[in-house]
C-alpha cells in the first residue's frame, strides 16, 4: 500500500473513533450536529444546482427538446378527427360531368408511326 492509502485509512479510523466517543458521551449533540450539517449541505447543493444547472445545460436541453418534439411529430401516425372522416366520405351518387364527352373515333385503324 502506498503512503496515501495509509493516510486515508488513518483519517477514516480516527473519524470513526471520534464519532463513537461523541455518540457515547453526548448523543443528542451528535445527532443535532449531523442534522444541521446535512441540512446546510442540502441547501448549498440545491442553490448550486438551481443557478449553475440552468446556465450550462439550458441551450443543449432546449435543442434536445426541440429535436425530440420534431421526431415525435415525424413518426407519429396522423389521427383523423370525426369531422374530417365525415367530410371525406364520398356521396352516394356521383354527379355526371356534362362538359366531358366521348368522341367516337377510328379505333380499329393503327397510327402511322413514321409521322408524328
């Protein structure tokens, strides 16, 4: 083991011994101190996350949300509303087109392909 590991282990053991004696002699003070420490750390964490988190990832998260919304629209099956279904039904009887007439021609005669 390196000297760093021994030093780190020694600090951890000393801290555990100190917490044990503190718990044995004055447990109320220990729990109050731990509660206050956790409360202050939580408040600092929330403040840092609230201010720093918005500035760093705001542009990236906004572009990601925009791309996700576009992708969702792109792959989503279009839903037809009741109004469009009713309006898209064909009428039962079609109207005759009076302006279109069929001209009877020489159907049996083939066209001369040399002349266009």
